[in-house]
């Protein structure tokens, strides 16, 4: 039982040490890079939203026209 706890503690310490080493290797983006990629994401979201709104509108009008044709309204 004590050996299991010691192994768990040693494993956790090893994991944290490996995590620290890996985090030192990370290259973090600067503020300008974050702002530019954020702008691209926001613009992309609005572009896709507009695209899907147009497609949704066309599909809605098409299905309404089909239903109207078959129901005679």
C-alpha cells in the first residue's frame, strides 16, 4: 500500500517536471499575432453566419414552395 502511494507521488512529480520542461519549449504568440488571428476568426464566423443565413433562407423558400405546390395553397 505504501509502495503504491510512493509510486503515485513519484509519478506525479515526474509528470509535473516533464510539464515544466515542455512549457519552457513553448513559443507563445505576441499581442499582435493574437489580435490578428482573433480578427480572422471573428471575420470568418460572421462570413459563415451570413453564408448559412442565405442558404437557410433559400432552402426555407424552396420547401415552402414545394409544400404550397402539393397542398394547393
